[in-house]
C-alpha cells in the first residue's frame, strides 16, 4: 500500500476493465515517471472524449454528433440491421468491408449473474426501429460466448413473432486452428454451418 495520491491513482486505474492490481501499479508508476506534457495530453484526451462523445440516437454507436456517420450515410442499406453488443463490435464488422447495412448497439449482453437482463439493453430502441417496415432482415452478431448466445436466443425468439427475417453470423473453426483444441460449442457450430467443399 502506498500513501495518498499514488494509492488513489492505483485504485482508480484498478477499476478499469482488464486492469488488475499489478497492472494498475505499473501504470501508476509509468504515469509518475512519464514526461509531464505527455500526461497533460492524456488528461486532455480523456476530458475531451467525456465532453464530446455521446451515443448515436438511432443505433447507440459512439458519435460526436446526435447521429453517427453510419446512420447519416445515405449509401448504407436501411433494410438490414446488424445487432452487436458494443461499439467496438461495429468497428470489427466494418473492417471486413462485407456489410453495407446499418447497426444497432445493444450496450452489452444478457448476463443474469452480473444483473444484466433484457431491460438493461437497448432492445426497446431496436423494436422501435422496426415500426416503419423498412427493415427486412436483422443479423444477430453477438459474441460466441454464453452471454452472447443467451442474448441471440432471446432476440431471435422475440423477433420471430414480428415476421422479420432473423439471421445469425456463422461461426466455427478459425483458419489455422486444430480440431483437438476446439471447444464443443465452436466445433458444434462448425458442423451446423458446414457448406459444400466444391466452389
């Protein structure tokens, strides 16, 4: 345990996701030893992002305006919505250059242990986007883990009654992976999503 400001900094850094006590201590000492101008730029960047960045009123993605650049882009296909858990997932899908529709960011996944149910996610906002009959397909792109699967199943069952086509991203074995290291869910998904070996 350190005194005063140093311990306060370690405690605050330790509250960040993925930062354990040792990492927090390392970061704190890096900050202490770093050039003062570098740290002023870091503080300014954090302050600016908290002041300027908000969530898109339509899809929930991060944006410095009321609506994000994807929702404002008239070239995007408004009939297809890709549902993701977090804004960082939008970037992951965009990097593929395979999707030209719109997005909907849920703000997490169903996780009863953490106290996150459907009401804590942006599901009502998704349903309100389906009122104008412009949307013909929802692609569920939640993470392939227990929480993502629970969220996907919940959304698929709920949207089934509306009559909109609901699809799920295919998943399976990564290129370069070995069968012996694949978990049961991944291997099962690979069998379910198999396709013709020719063409």
